């Protein structure tokens, strides 16, 4: 008899626990969960903030810091691919050691002079396509600051974008352009998350070609009479390009970039610049 009572008591106890564990959420009650770790993973997930009150990774602030995007491990080598087998980033990533401030902007303008990529026809074509997608809406297809958003037939944007054809921008270092791409300037937002390392430099090459066109100067794979900074790839590159295409291969422009990086010092390797417009708007 006593064993029957004990059995009934255990059954009732288990039943009550089961009902309690399945308690439904109410207006001011989140309900109860049995083994909450099954439903709320405490595993760290990069770039994903999923803190909740059962989390055992520390305080909410500590977990928030853990969830932030991190820098690549020291010694990491970016892998690049021209054929699109990897989605993002297509052309790798290079650290940029200039912060988002006026002081850092001036430092980038003063220190980042050379475009690490040679001028190539393929690079100019890529730069043109990207410029027309991301830049021409404000800066205009000619680089004159007369894009659709500010024209009378467009959006009549209240802030004048930079006119790259003015002497101020003709004489600006490549660092001024690259820094604006990385961090933006005034109403222009950053574009570092939209175009990759080599794409940024090719956009800058294309802007230089627009400036050369305005002045009726040369800026191409064989010749640059606009400035003495940006280097054409030259006839040897053109010949190699023709051979590669004759054999049915795509030209890997990024090897040129790797060569520049390998021969330069660390500061030159990180010679990432900014593209910016006038101080009232860069986009």
C-alpha cells in the first residue's frame, strides 16, 4: 500500500514539473523553459549579437565587445580571385591605419601619395563602371559635381558635391580621395564596405582620367601626362595582356599589386587613400 502511495506521489510530482516546465508565456510572464541552453545557444557567433539573461559569457557589455567585427589574425594573407568564385571580398582586404577624424584625414593626405596599382586599361574600365554606380549620381559622369541628384532634372540635392575638375582636386594627393572612400566626408558616407581595396584604387585612377580628359592630357596604360605620380603599366604589360588573352586566360592584375606590396615597406603596403570631394560634400 505504501509503495502504491509513493508511486502515485512520484507520478504526480513528475506531472506537475512537466506542466510547470511547459508554462505558457503571458503578458508579464516570459514562461518557463526546460534546459534553456537548448533554445538559446551560448556559443559565440562572430558579428552576431545574441546576448540574453542566461548567457554565461560575461556581462552584456563584455559580450557586445566580443560580437564586434575583429581584425584579421596577424600574418593573414588576403586571397584574391578574378573569376568570382568567392563572393566577398573579391579582391581581398588591406588594413587602413588612418582614423575618421580631421587630423587623421590631413595625415592621410600628406602621407599617401602613390597609387599602388599601375594604370591599366582594364583597371580604368573597372574604375569607370564602379564610379558610374557609386559616384556619378552626385559627382557627375564627367566628375564636374553635376550629378543627377543636384541637377535641375534630378533630385536638386541641397549640398554641392565635389567638382573633381577644379584645381584644388587636380592637385590633391591620392590620399585625399582614398580617405574619403574609407570614411566619407561630411554628407558623403563611407564606401569601404561597398568596394574592395583594388577597386577603390581603380576608381581613383578613373577620376584622374576624367581630370586628364578635361585638360586634354593622356592618362592610360601607355602614357600619363597628368602627373608624375601615377605610373602606367606600359607596353610590356600590354604585350603580356595580349598573350594571355590569346591563350584564353584572364589577366590577373592583382599580381601587379602583390608585387608592389612585396617590394615596398609596410607603410607603402598600407598606402590606402581616400576619395573625397569638397569640404561641403564628398560623395
